[in-house]
C-alpha cells in the first residue's frame, strides 16, 4: 500500500518538489490566519468602506508598481533565494506590526503602511515561487503539482487559517500576526532544503560545446530590455495573451464585492467576526471537494469545458450573493465558489506554465500577476466607492453584470487557449526532480 507521502507527492516528482510543497503549505497557514485577522483589524479601527477596501488595495498595489521588474529579476537570479529573502522581509514587517499592536501605538495608517510593505515583499515571493514548479517537474506532472499546491492553499490558507485567525484576534490583536511570522520563517527554512536552482537560461538555449553539459553565460541585458522581451513574447502569443486578459477582467469584477466582504458579512448578513471567518472556511471545503474530483475531471472533461463552466458559475455566484440575506445561504454559495475556484486556478496555472519557455517564466508570470492584482486593485477601489454610495449589495450587482459581459467576450477564445500544444523547452541544468 502506498504511503500517504507517496499519494500526496509521488516519488517520481522528486524530493525538491516535496520541500517546495512543505514550504508552500506552511506559509499558507500563516497567510490564512491573516486572511481573517487583517480585515478584522482594519474594521476595528474604521467603519469606512473605502478605508477597509484600502487595506487590501495597498497590499496588492505593489504588483502594479514593481511586478514587471520583479518578473525580470526572477529570470536573472536564483529563484529559490529570492523567495527566501522576500519571506524574511515579510517576517520583519509582521514582527514590527506586532510591536505596534502590543504597545498600543498602532493606528489605521500604520496598519495600511504595513499592508503595503508586506505586499511588496509578497510580489517577490509569488513571482519567483511560481517559476519553481516548472523547473522541478515535467510538463505532464504540472497539473498534479499545481493541484497539490492548490490543495495546500485551500486547507491551510482558507480552511484552517481563517477560523484560527479570527479566534486569535479575539484573544489579542497581535497573536494572529505573530503566528504568521513564525509560519513564514519556517517556510524559509523548508525551501532552503531545495537543491540550488540554477539561474534561468536567457533567450534560446546556447549550444553545448564542452563536456560539462553547461552552456556559455549569456550577455547581461538591462532590466527594461528583459521586460520588453517578455511583453513582446506575450503579445505575439495569442493563447497566453487571452488567458491573461481573462484573468484581468474577471478579477476586476470579483474584487469589487470582495474588498468589502468583511462589512457585507458582519453588517448586511449579521454573521459576526467568526461568521466572516466561516465564509472563507466554507470556500475551502468546496476546494477540498475539488481536490478529490480533479483527477477524474482531468481525465474525462476537457480543459475548455471546465474553464467555461467555472466562469459561468462565477457569474451566478455574484447574482446569488446580491440576492441573499441569510448567512447560511452565503455559506452554501461559498462552498460552490471554492469548488470551481480551485478547478479554475489549477487549470489556468497549468496551461500557462505549459505554454511558456523556462527563460520567460518569471516575466510572463509577473504580467499574469499584474493582471490578477491590478484587477483586484481596480475592482476593490470600485467596490469601496460603489458600496459607500449605493450600499453593501451594490458591488455584487456590478460584479454580476461585468462578469456576464466578459463571459460572452471570452467564450470562443477559450478553445484556442486549451488546444495549443505545450512549448518544447529543455529543463534547466541540474534539475533532478524529473527523473523517475
């Protein structure tokens, strides 16, 4: 009988993948704690929907400011070390916030500043971290690898973390952020166990003329040149370009109500702090159902069909939230959301990684993330203003209409995205995880 470890991370995927998985899961425990605690902290300091939405905006704004540059940096240097250094910086920000909270010196402006600094470090973590998986696995294993990472995200970040964060916040405002600092620090230790990842190849693979299996070092270019190269490749690649556009548009509509979800749950649905945390837990429960189902779905349903179904459910989810006034109905909706969100996230990431060369993974991932978080910044800004002007259900109506129009626009291009064959790209030097 296979061991639990073999079921979660088969031996063929390599030891390095297991270290990456452990680091990701550990970090997500801390992030899940903050997922509930951070909005509750801001909401305890202000009742303004605009300022509540600003907390999330300032955490994601660094993607718009630094995202493309970080993508170019990730394609230049050791990606594993970038993740380690950035997580160390996140730990420093969290510990400083704890000091302000314990001493009673914290205010809304300090918390917002901490959100921005934390988000800046997270740009490096997410961009460099997203490029590691394609360097460690074969294209055929990327679906399973992404599913395992997503499963850890759901269990730790959305299932276990938020209720724990809400509980710790009730015990003391600093406790959830202290626990997050411990988890992020441990994630640094775990990812340090990965065998050193090579500096990604630049451009086309150079001819191998020596007997060592290594290629001559390419000429160093400017960061802006690297960014332009990545953007140019993306513009000339219609499937990946359309995938990024879909993610941008749907994140605008998704984020509009999500930025004020804490007020919607506590004020409109009267669910309280624990109930707000339960919403995220409900979505994680749906995601866990999706992890069990994903293997079967991947074998029996095309990616194009699954993507269309997921985006259709997104439209219906916004409508359901706009109409409901009962907390238990909101919990059911969140279970469904968690199910299709897991499927969508796994498929979209896998498709992008299969279509992008190793040398461009960082830059294309950064453009994709700029689309994700740029859409969230725009959406949350709109959501705060809409909720302030027309009430807490108005952002859901905006999201419903916007998502429905976007779905009509992208329905046909989805087939082209999923039917494009994977890029033929050599694995980076020194990567051993592909071996059976």
